């Protein structure tokens, strides 16, 4: 392996056939380069999506009402209906798997045009009525002040918290908004906090940075919603399936509102647990595809090296015959061919690995600068493309194995050369 004469022969052979050596190694270089870049890109996609959803409760589900599709108990098909406050109590009493439940009102009909005013400033923003429990499902970071609390709900306080974009439009930069008043759809609310979402990649009906959250009970009262609930989210207790809990909740709601039990379209819903599982399978499929393509390209490069090594063995037939004639053992010939093959493969692969890592670093640097200028709650689906140490080590192992496989057939061919026939070879 560390025979000086052998390495001199390898370097001489490469120098004498520079173009052939470069073209031979290019296949392996391109294969490992593509494997690194594609793997890093796949990791960038995973990082971007998970970073924007990491704090969202994965054991949660959301539900809202839709027109019925079947007649039931004297009610016609196509009936519109709404959740109400009593539903929350019934769910807590009859569905033991529910942990946190958070009803929500979304003020579609109170957010027409410029519905928010403060002095000479105005803007159009979504108004949501929430319970403090909603922050346990879709957490937000408070930049100023506090989140809504239970006393706000109980006393029906006219207070609100606002998103970052609302703050930028309605207040001067650096101004403390806490304690200030804004007129929201004709009603004055005192600002008690400014929030930044921790899950920018999940938007439920509106851009969170352009939203205003008011106490749920206050919104029902001041905007004449009665006991209506637009939709609600809930989390399942540990050990309870979100899907099974959601089925139980829907059954209870249908029974409470005289909706046909087999009317599957009367309640719209989505399960975050299933969404996370689907994303996990999707990312796994992407990674498998990347490795299949990358390893396939490496194999193609290895075949090229193997073919060239066959040519090299043929060119050096007489030399091999002389070595055999003076007593060289078969392993000496085999190791010589394998060493040259592994050397070419490793050098080409190392260059591909280095260049691929450099490209990913350049992309990461560019993304870091561009994302630094973006709002903190801006949706980002690609960030920090990288390969880990495990990937780098796996790549080096693949390179060595590829080189050994590429040189195996030519090495066996070299061993089968008989000295007498080799000496006669022209």
C-alpha cells in the first residue's frame, strides 16, 4: 500500500494520460458533487419547513362548520349551521381525550376596508377573538407587553394584542404601544402586547403579522356574534390518537346540532398530526430519491473508471507478465490495480465533496443575508442547506467502496494473465 515504487508508477501513468485520467475521474466527481448538493438542498428544505412549524402543537386538530350534505331530523340538505359556546362544555364532558380546547372567532365581516384607526393612521387587518389557550396550540413570542389572559376573558375587557405588521403601520418605530388605544371596527381597544408568531409557515386563514387578537368573549359581545364560534382547535392528551379524538369530537358536535352522523362533509377539519406524518414521509421519499440518483451517478462513474482500468491493464500486459515472471505474487498485481483505481476515485470524489460543500456554503451565506432583511414572521421554506459529518463520512466510505468495485474486474483480469503470453504481447 505504501510502496514508493508503486506510487511512482501510478503518478507516471496519470501524467502520461492526463486527459484520459481527468475524463475518467469526472464521472465520480460529478456523482459525489450532485449527491452532496442534492442532499444539502433536501436538508435545506427540511430545515426551512420544520423551522417554521417546529413550535406548533403536533398533537392538535382544527374544525369548522360547512353546509350539510344530507337531510336529518326534519332539517333539509344544504343547511348552514354554527358551533356555539355550549359545544366546548359538551366536548370537555364527553370526550376524555381532549386536553386543550381553544375556540376562535375570525372577523371576516368586520374587517372590510380600513377597519383599524389610530389618529391619522389606518389600516386593514384581520380581527380574531381568542382564548389564552390558543397560544398553547400556536405559540407566539411577545415583543411588547403580554398575551391575552383569563381575566380578559372573564371581564370581557376591551384589550387587544397586535401582530408585528400592525405595529409597524399603526405606531412609530420605537414607540411603546402598550397602553395605547386603537379603534377596531368602530370599537376602541387598549393594546396590551405585540406578538411575533413562532410558526410562520402555518397560516390559518390570515397572515398572523397582520392580525389583531381580542378576548373571545369581548368579540362575541361588542360585534354581536351571540354565542357563535367560527372554529376551534384542540390538542389530544398524551396516549390518545388525534385522529380518534377528532372522530369522537365530530360525533359529539353532530349529535348536538342534529347533523346526520354519516354526513362527512358537514364539518371541515384538518389533523396536524397527520400533516406532520405526511411531511415526514415526503422528506424521507425526497432523501431516498436523492441517494438513488447520487449513487446511480457514482455507479456510472465507477463503470467508467473500471473500463479505463481494463484498458490500462491491457496496455501494461507485458509489464505485468514480467512482474509475474520474476516472482510477483497475484496479490501484488491486484493491489497495484486496486490502488490506482481507489486513488483516482478518492481524489475525484474528494474534489467533488469539497466543491459541493463550498457551493452549499455560498448558498447558505446568500440566504442568511437575504433572510436577515425579511420580517421575522415571513414564511421561509428553504434555509441552512448543509450536510452533516455523517454524510461526509458516508461519502468518503462510498468513494473507497466505489474505487474498489471499479478496480476489481480489471485486477482479476490482470491476475489471469499468464507470464509467457504476456511476454509475447505486442
